[in-house]
């Protein structure tokens, strides 16, 4: 085995491109890695010259990238939990208790075992509120009941 076999180079290029895709994800190099591996298999099975192998690789790369982009456009990757790293957004719709009175539009709300900055109408400490949105790390709240204890309509209710 004195002679260099070009299919080993195509297999190596394919593995390097696949590794590069893992280091620099962009869903682009993986298609070229597949084209290099297929070119390696073709070069291994057929005795063809290296310039023709390069042409085969170029054509397969173009076809693979275009096909892959079209497939990803038609089948976008969906997040399993789009709110995973957005804790405040996960709280929308839940209730909390005003820990520090909301005066002048700002205060603090306790939800579970943590306190959050809150924004909303003036509400005294101890009142129950519904979290209706977020503005960064600030919870947007509305009162759940009046000071006399009667229930007020929640947004979206008549």
C-alpha cells in the first residue's frame, strides 16, 4: 500500500466538516460533510480521477445545501419550551402578593419564594395581584380584588 487512496481524504474531510458543524453550528457544514462522505464512497467504489471527484463533491455540496435549506425552511426547528430561560414570562397568568406597596407605578410582588419588581396601578401591600405580562425583569400586574374584598373582573373577562 505505497499509494495514497483519495477516498481516505474525502472521509477525513467529511468528518472534519461534521466536527466543524458541531463547533460552529449553522446547519450548513453538515450538508457539505455528507457530500464529502458520499464522494468518498463513490471514489472508493469507482476508480475515478481526483479532478472528477472534486466536481462530484462540488455538485453534491450544492445539491445538499440547497435541499437542506429548503427542508429546514419547510420544517423549522421548534423549541420544546420557548419560555425555558424566560422566568418572568412563565409567570404570566399566575397570582402573587404585593410585598412592597406599588406606588407611583412601581413596587414589589412576592410569587412563591421570590420577590420581583412590579409595575402596575397603586396597590397596597398584602393585596393579591395577577401577573399580566413582563417588561424585562419587571412583572406587570393588576389587582385581583378590591380593598373591600369584592372580586374585580380579570382582564379578558366581562
